[in-house]
């Protein structure tokens, strides 16, 4: 039966791929990849040759109808993002939703997602948390931050290296400089690092240390 597989891929170390994901790669007819060159490196590492098609934020709307038709006519399709689980701050949601609307089976494999190890590594409460992904760059940013002022759960965000310092400063303005937080970068890679402390202490640290790689920011909730 034709279906769509959502396949998580490693956020760093290529050996983090699951045996089940490797097996599914060998069963699909077509693999949608955010960046076919990057996914090609993973497939080469696994010794696999899979037909790929580019699927990313800039073409997901216009390619949606054609992809649904391919699956409906018998194509077994897989989808990956550059790293982690598709649809989590990456393309994927639109295709999953459309498959469900068309009664097409969707199967999401368990696997890598950057915010989970970042949350656990932070040492902040992980029993209840909210994942906020990327904050708005401009429009709606201040409103989103203000809405989080009273949040009591641990909050998890993604951020780019060149915007992290501004984001930390924005959090200080809204939540206070003493709010506990944690920054994890390059998760599962050679230069993996987690820095813990108050928001101000983390800013102070990165004023004199290199800030590169993928960033997961974890911020403590307000004390109830």
C-alpha cells in the first residue's frame, strides 16, 4: 500500500540513524529531502542509493498537489529534513495534513529531535515543558515574548548563532537577568557544548567564547 513515511535523521553524528530508518530507506520509491546534497551524504554513509526529490520551504506549497497524486497512484514516499524530525520547525506539516485529508496512511518513525537532548541536558524541569521553536524575527516578536512572561513550564527554543545574543537580551528585558537557562549547540557533533546559568551569565560567557552551530535554548519557567 502506498503511504508516506516521516523519517528522522541525525542532528549531528551520522551513526545516530536508527536501524528502522535505514530499513525504510530501502523500501520507499521516492525520498523527499530538504537538501538532496546533505541527505546524499547520509545515504552514502549508509551505502544506499535512493531516488530523491527536493522538498523545502520554498516549494512545498506548489508541489503539494503533485506529491499527493503520486502517493495516491502507488508511490511509497519518505520525507526527511536536513536534520531531526520533519515538520518540527522544518517543512513537512502541509504534506502530512494533506495526506490525512486524502486518507493516505502516514507513519512517523521515532528518532532524533534536537530539543529533547537539549532539554534533558539543561538540568531544568523536563516533566512539563513547552516547545516554542523559532521566535518571530520582527512582527509579533514582542507580543510572543510578553505572552511567555507568566509561563511556568520550561520553555524550549531554536535559534541561529548570529541571533542568539539578541534573543538572550530580549529574554532578560522580559523575564529578568537571573532567569535560569541553558544553551546547547552542535548536539551530537564533535564540538558539542552545553552552557548553563542565568541568562546574564550565558551572555557573559558568549562574549568571550565562540558561538557557532545549531542552537537549542532552554529557559526556566516562572516560579509558581
